């Protein structure tokens, strides 16, 4: 990061004590009973790019800590600014908008991550002081580059140039770039699509680390990598440490995260508080020592004029799975319905009930028509709103929520109901469970049983009427191709089996006559694990004949009852066709 803001440093015992107190408060506010979930199926992407230690290359960061007093609403004519907290709680308008838009985008694309915009704000504060107090243009691009020190191994990691100086202007070594301080290799390499973690957050067709919209979205994607869930304390800490592998960094980010969760407000661009103390700089003797820590405890109620909504929550009454911009998740430890007590809505929940889910059944490859609905209730069986409910898919299944995730967290609406995102059945048939749990409350989970049935076909027909004839020891000239349908429509993805049977009345495998070959070239007379293509077509491998002459039957069956007997004739070149055993001439049925 640039050093334009002075060289004072607040480190040592006092700083550590303040940060530790903030961490203690944050840990206390995290849901009791929330464990290190194993249900993290959103993505399999790596959490850091190969060869790099972190998103920032463990570059220096700003160590300024938030004031001990809680944030207050923005000053007005009746309440002029008086406390330092008023100023520190203000986030420049464009920068704040970038954080919220990034969190909203990830609430749609990766709802299981539950990324709060306040976490992006905390990292942005520590990395660049909110883009140097909001020194950005109307499109969110910094007015001048924000560059970290040269990573040449002198006091920092050594990272030789990876971008020919394109992003950081240095063709010898890399430097962290922009308001979220990405090193070029992280920005341009790795990521879920292997084209880098860089993102286009303002839809201008470019990925620019100097643009706060692009950088904020990239930071969010990076934090959410590997299926991390920010509502799980362990995942939250791992995500922050993936950005910079320093315990002091973790403590500093958490202190700002907790501070912003209590309330923030928007200030004009360019009027934010610039950062002062950087982790690699010599302490300034004139810098006043930090005051002692306040008593750790539950965080206070959000008090800012604009403390936003908790990303990842949804309003089941509108567009399921979409972020509800009007809903405010008070978070663990905040007062319910405006009161200032210690009890939260979550604290009053005693059980979860089925809110009318119905039968959960779908055919493989399709979507469930029913949505999972869970209602949180108190000891009087009254519904409790503003409670976070986590839905987790459990079992050997290919089913996912919309977006390909196996975990989704949703906030209950005014009726106490949380509606999970729509379920996609996947390609694997079988049973699984959707488990609903209350985030931050140890009440019995509620399981919803779901079934995925295999795709079916009720009829099979050959696509050609050519006779299938072969000479002894030869190869059938034409392949067998059939089309599967279900209720008259093409049936794609249907499992099928093909067997050379003994006769129409005897479905046992024939030990002579036509045969297929396995991978080793050996004769086989039964093929399993066949599947119709997207058009319902199934083309069988090449057929061979042994030295036995006569008429034989190939029986093809599918899930759902589709059956077709195909006549195969093996005869000498001058022979006449004989009748199939049992008199069958090729039948189909359901």
C-alpha cells in the first residue's frame, strides 16, 4: 500500500489487547452451537492461487483500530459531529455502494457463503482506508493508483513480476494493486474459471483492480472460495486469513467488521477518514496510544442510519433465493423489534415446524416443484421472524439448490417462515434429506425427505427397418439404434440394458450366437449402464457373430418399462432367413 498517509504505527501490547477484545466480542456474537460444518458443497475451487501465499501476497496493511464508542447516526443540524466514532463510521458513498452490490451479487450466485458487505468494508478499511477516504471517480475508479510496496523480499515476500508491469507498473517485482490490494498474479490467475479472481463488478466489460466495484466483487469471490460460509466462525476466520496470513491482520479486520456491523452511514466521496498507521512502518512517537479495551460482550444494536441488510437472506414472499434489500438481519446479539435488550429473536426459538412443504419428489434432471418451507416458533408455538435458518442437503445425491450449492441460509419472514431456494434434482436417482437448522440456536433439526426418481421411457422403437443379417464369424453391417419415448415425448437420459436372450419366453442370456465385445475384445452378451442421449436415442456398439447360424433376439429394456426385441439373423451367404425362436418378429411394449 502507498505510504502517503504517514508512518505512525500502533502495535504492541495495547493494540493487541484492543484487537483481542474485539475478537472476543465478535466470537461471542457468533452463533453459539454453530459448528465447523462439513456441508460446504458450493465450489471446489482452491482458496488461494498456486504459488501465492494470499490474495495480497501478505503485503503490509493499515493497523488503525476503530474507536471504542459505538457508531452513531450521521450528524444533522440538531446533532453536529462531536465524537470520533461519527467520522470513522462513515463510508464514502461510491465505496459503500460497491461493497453492497458485491454482497448482493454473491447472495445470488453463492448464497451459501452468506457474505456480509460489512466484511468487505472491514477489509477495504484495513487494505486502503476505503480507497483513501473515497478518492474515486463516479465509476468507482481510484483517482490515482493505490500501490503496495515492491515485493522484492526486503521486509516482504519476494514475488517476481507476473504481469509485465501491466497492472502495477513494475516489470521486475509484483506490487499489490487497488483499493482491495490484489497482487497481479491473484487478480489474473486461478479462480473458479481459471482466468483469475478479477471480476467486472460494474458491468463495463473490464476487470480493473483499481475500480472499487471490480475489486469488491473479486474480494467477495475470493473470500467465498472453497465453499466457505461466513456465518460459520471458522470459515470466516479462514477467509480473512486467506487474504493475508497474519493473526494481527485477522484481529484488525475482525475489529472493523464488528464495528461496521453495529452501524455505518454514507458520507460523500473524498471525505472519508484516511488511514494512518501501516504494519511495516516505524511508530510515530507523537501518535497517541490507544485507549484500553471496553468490556467484551454482545455487540450492540445497529444504530447507523444505513446499516443495510445481511447478504444471503431472502424474502420468501417475493423472489425466492433473491436478496431482500429491505430486510435487516439484526445479527446475533442485537435487540429484537427495536428493543435494546440482550435477547434476540433467535434466542426465543424453541423448535422448527414444517410450514407446508408437501411431498418432495422429482425426476432426475428436472427441478422439484415443491419448495422446502420451515417455520421457527417459540415456546408458545408463535412464529418468530428475523431468524436465520440453514438448509443443508444430506445424503448421496446429485441434487443442489439453484446455483449448484448444497447449503443455503435464509431469514424467516413475518410469518416465521424460511423458504429454501428451488431444488434441482440432478442426475442421480435416490433419496436424500434437506435438513433445516437454526443458525445460532441449539434446537432439534427438522429433516425433510426428498426423492429423485430415475428418468423413464415407456416405449422403444428402432430408427431403421433394415434387416439385421450377418454371416457366421462376421460383423453385422448395421448398428442397432433405438429411440426411447415417454408418453409420446423423447426420453433423454434414460438407463437401458441390452441382452442377447435365449428366446422370447426365456430372458436368460444366450450362450451362443451374436455378441458384443468388451474393452479387452472378449465376447459379452449383456450391456449395462447404457443411457439414451439428449434426443432419447441409443446406439449400441458393433455386433459380431460366432459360427452358430440361426435367428436370435436382442432384448433392450429401460427404466419405466420400455422393452424392444430386435431380430438378428446369422446365415450363410446363400441361406434363407429363418423364423426367430418362439415365433417373435420384434416386439415393443411398456
